[in-house]
């Protein structure tokens, strides 16, 4: 009797979320989640070009916006729009966003938009695109803008005498906040920042991964900051791991301005 040999599939590491890639081509729109180690297909829509009927275009654009909302809630703040050369697809989409979704382009929760020429209708083409130096430069530029914005928020709170805000620097305090007390309390974590080196070299990797998962579930703005960036160097000065918490009243007031 033959024994079946079960081969355990090797789990592919995704890494941390970096950006959304929206590919607009002649026959389809493809949305990909770009992680630090892989790209993962998210959603796709048939596309036959924009119409003269404004209502139809509006509804189509809103379908795209609705499909990316969950990723925005997870903390992704960089969107790269890929189109064939000599088309205005990206400009038309961005015009709709500026006109109807100003929350995506203004304030502390704004998203960075970039454009690139390329195709996204297969994994191979996406893999080739994200290896492109121009794509990598776009990721770096938007990461710098985003993390600088978050660090400035953090520094303002460090310099502020406002007791409504509190900043935690130690792993013990942060783990207690997330792991030992997941119910709503007087304090609510708003921003969680850590460097990629801290994530890679942490002695508490299992606990840290649990914290990141809980933060994602609770819609806490979570960022892994590249260590070599100015924001990463500033974060390293603070220990590599920082959490900004606020009282519930403050959080609820701010959340009214976020249209996710």
C-alpha cells in the first residue's frame, strides 16, 4: 500500500503594504496591492473606455473608489495609476477624485497619487513594472512624503503640552495597550510607527506581529518606515517603535472628517 507523501507548501511572505497599483487599459482595470515583497491581485473590472454619459462615468469611478476604501482603511496612502502611453485615463480619474473626493487629496489623511506608463493585466507584467527603476523611485518619493507628514504629527505632539495626547515608546507599554486591553478604553491608539529594522530584528517578533494584526483590525494608522529615510532615522532616535494615543472623544471628533 502506497503512502501519500504530503508536501507542505512554502508560505510566501508578503511583507508590509506599500501601495495600491491601479492599471487602466483598453479592456480592463486591474487593482493590485503592492507589498514590500510581492504584488497581490485585488480586483478587476471590464473597461471599454470612458463614455460621454457623465452619470455612467461617475458610477464607474465610484466603483473604483469603493474597491480601494478597505485598503485605505488599512493604512495604504500611496496610489500609482498605470496606463498605456498617450492616453489620458489617469488624468480623467484624478480629475474625478479632486472634484468629488477632496478627502483623498487634502489634510493629514491625504493619499499620494502618481502616474506611470505600463501594463498590469498579468502577474508577469506587474512584476516587470514594479522592478522598473521609475516605479521604485515613485514608491520612495511617496513614502518620504507620507512618513515625513506622520513624523511631523508626532513631533508636534511631543512638543505640545496637550494632555489629551500621549506617546508610548516602550514595547512593554505598547504591547500592553494592544494585547492586554483590546476593548475600548479612555485611550485609543491612533498612529503606530516602526522602522523596518525594528520589525526585522525584534526579539518579540510573534508579539509584534500580533500587535500589527490587532492594529490593522482596529484601523490604527500603521506604518513601517524605511530605516535609511530621514523619517526612519528620526524614528530610530525614538527607539524604533512609537505609538500615539488619544482619548476617545478626540478620536471620534477627528474621525468625522474622514470619509473612508
